[in-house]
């Protein structure tokens, strides 16, 4: 069974706090549509509550940036039972977060110093800009690679979850010395109880 989403949010905050205290960065491979926006929303909630330090949060993906604009254009679809949804006008824009489209902006992140959070597709770390961040930072023990979804077999994401000591990225061997954390609460897949409930409803 997956943990409740509020527990996942608290765990996300703990990962950010602990990594920032080490002076590291949190690298999150995440699907551009849905998962990125969920993470930004939760980071916004955590920041408003003072539950994470004021570190830069970067969504490094043209697709995720465009998808977020679609979310912003359709606020009538949001869950109004959430306090933040009712009281905050811009859910995906706040002082700590920025979005990148330009390739040079993305490359510049790898030379920046200090703690930060980078959210970047692809979700299973098989392609996209997240590969560049992993190639530069997976070998630094101060950093954390945060897995927030299912990683299929034979993907780089699965090898990270399995904590393989060496990752093959862009044809080169990269030592995996970063911390690896996995949060199942963000999974979009039905868990055991949800599957049983579905079976009961159709049997």
C-alpha cells in the first residue's frame, strides 16, 4: 500500500532539509505532465509552512514548463478541499521556483554551487536533461537522487533504485555515491487496497 499523500509531502520535506544541510542538491527524475506539478505544489506548501529551507527549486524541462502553463490555465479543475488551493492564486509560481527552457540555462545549473532542488524529466531517467544532472552529480555523496515513481526493469531509474555502484550515462561510467531515496506516495499506479477495491466493485 502507498503511504498517504500528506505523508509523502512530509517525507519530501525531510529529504530537502537533510540534503540542504549537507550542502547538496536533490535531483528528481519526474514525468513532465502531472508529477512535476504535484511536486511543485507540495514544495510550495512546504515552503509556505517553513518546512523546507529557502533553496532554489528548478523545473528543468521545456515540456514540463509548458504543461505547467496548461495547469495554470485551468484552475477550475483543482481540488478546492485543499487549503492552499483556496488561498493561493499562483500555485506553481513562488519565490523559490523557476522554470527553464533554454539549453544554456540548463547547463548552467551544473556549475552552480550550494543546495538546490532540480526536477527534470524523464520519469525513468532514460533520456532528457536529467541525464546531464545525474552524470555531473550522482558521484557526490552530499546529493540525493529522489525517486518518486515506478521504475521499470532495464531502465537507468531502476538501476538507481537498486543502488548499483556504477551507472552508465552517455557511454561513461559514473559512480553512484549520492544518497538514493524512494517515495512511493507519489506513484500514479493503484496500490494493493485500490486494486482490491476495484475488483470488489466489478465482481
